[in-house]
C-alpha cells in the first residue's frame, strides 16, 4: 500500500487531486489508501463525503488495511457526510449550496479542533448528476473548491469523478485544476487474471514558466484481500 | 517574435487551443503584450460588463471562453463578444478557447467567424495563424513555438506549394529508379511475358516438345559411394540380446 500511496503522489504536498474513474472499473481502493495515509499523519483532519460507497464500506476496508475509521470519528479526526441520507430530497440549486455549507461547516469544526493537514474527499461528483445537478454547476463547484484550497495552506481536496468517460465535459474541466490527475481504467486488451486495471498518474507542474506536466507514468494494479499489487506495463510476459 | 504577428494588427485575436494550455493562457497572452509594450486590462467573468464602459484605448484579455460559458448562455455570450469587438475604445481583444473544455458545439465556429486573427495551437511545438485581411484573401502560416518554455520566439515553418509539373517529373524519376516493374507493360513486353515458360511449367508441356532424353516421372537418385562411407550392415544389431 505504501508503494501505491507514494506512486500516486499522496505523500507530496499536492492540494487538488482528481481521480477519473471509467465506467467499467472501481477505484475506491485509491480512496481507502489515501484515507489510511492521511489518518496516520499527526494532527490531521479528514472530511469524507460518501456518495458512491457508504461509510460502512470504507470502515470495513480500513479494518483490512489496518486502520479504524469508527475510532477516528470518535476522536473527531474524521467527519463523515453522507448525501444519500440528508440531501436526496433537495433541488439542484439547494444541493450544491447544501454541500458547500457542509464542507465549510466541517472545515470550521476541524480548524476549531486545531487540526492541520485537512483533507476533504468527495467520493464521486457524478453522483450529484444523478440527483439532477448539471455538469456546469459541478464545474463551478470544482472552481470554488479549488479557490478555497488555494486560500488555505493546510487544506487539500480529493475529487473523484465516476463515469468520467461519459462525463468528459466535467472531467476535462476538472483536469485543468488538478495538481495530480489519476485515471483508472480497465485494460484495453481485455481481462487478465493477474491485473485488474491500469492507473495513469499525471503530476502537474503548477509553476508558470515550465511545462504543464511534471511527470506521467502508468501502472498496472491487482487488488488483493489486504493489499494492492503494482506492476509496470510489460512486466508480465510469457514464461516458457 | 510571435507578438509581431499577433499584437497590434487585428482587433479580435482568438486562440484556439487543441492541447490544453488554458491554465497558462493568461501568462502567454500577457507576455505577448509585454513584448510589444501594450497597455492591457484583464477582465474576469463578473467584470466583462464593465468593459463596455472603458474610456481610454486599451487591449483587453477576457477570461477563457470555457469559464464564460459557465456564467453566460450561448446567445448572450455571442452578443457580448460582438459588442466588445465593436467597442471603439478597445484597441485589441484577446480570447482563449480550449476545444476540450467547451460544451457548446456552435461556439467555436462562431468565434472563428467573429475573429480577425485566429491562432490555432495545434501541438506543444506548432501553431498556425490565420489572418483575415481586409481587401485580400485570408492568410494562413504555420510556425514552431516554445510558448510553454516561457519564450514566445517562433520560427516560420515553410510549407512548399506542390507544382503539378514537379510531381510528374518526380514520378518519372521514381519509375526509372525502380528495381522491379509491376504492371504498366508495353504490348511487346506483355507478349514476351506471355510466351516465357518458367521451369515448373515445362512439366506440363506436350511430349513432342520435349527432348528424347527426358524421362518423365522416372526420377531416381544416382549415388556413387565413397571409400569412407559407413553403410549399416544388414545384420540385426540386437541379435545378441536374449529376450
């Protein structure tokens, strides 16, 4: 897991991470790995907005990976927002406003507890499109969150965009804001027993006078019971 | 310098970005204007309305079109841009549109129509500038650029015009230098080709055409043994085994 965390740039001071998830694959393991890494940091705070997977799912994953989310909630290191429970009846305008209010309130509570290294994770922005939000309103939300992350030194955001291959307008616009862009997709060549999919990691350069992309690499992954195995493309071959 | 080609000549300059440099768009345009010592103003989404009230002659850099599209409806955005173009107090108007970040399909053709000069950033090292001249045809040229490296120096890439006579001459030369000639035979060559019998075809020829020594189907191997040849004896080598 440590290899995955460092390869994806979670250990670096990156403020805006975007995860693009294709329609036929699951990238929640990245969120689980990130939560584990952030909770191990001293005096860290986390806001988890569970849209695609429930809190119970992440709690169960955490136990397999060696951390306890329920304990983090009781220690007030972790704050959970579950839109499926409290936002489902809201209209489009209210929904975005309510989500923004939830983020600001939880952020304030964590800051009041003197938490540093605060991370806000939105597990699947495309979920709000199912509730009636337009792509434009979600891009505006992304812009607001990016602005907020630039204002506060200790704050970083992780946004996951599910079905990114269908919502290309949303994902293309969010890509431009990202410091790290992770794209998770299935192998184009078909199914393979030892590999579940491919992660493309693009680390962007935020300084203006040098190229946009700092580094770009692609890794194959396999999700085991308690870990994620990484391998380089081309590593697997015929063994004669 | 790239700025010599872009700044100061045309009223509405549009950058069409097919690479994804929107994040750096303002830096790139500002640098071009600074190279030419032009006074400019940046207009964000909420202040575009204010640019209608500009009194002194200035160049205006508006927000990337993808950001304006989030705030304005297609029609009102088109009207606004048209109005800005007609504003006499604006000396030059710069807009940046990234193709992948645009929702509306009609916006880019409209902007191309509206612009006086369009800079197509087609790759990280090439761009082409289309300039609409008032009393002549539009002029399009391709240049190499280093926009991302903080330099706006460019080199013109010459694309030679294709002359039909040159093409014909080239094809003739190509024919002469070919090792094999496939097809395109003269009548004489075609006849010679038809009459030529290849060795494997001789087997099917009628008997009268063959010489007397030919033994059709009676092939045998003629072998003269050498002194040192080691032939297997006819005796059974396992004869001494008692089973």
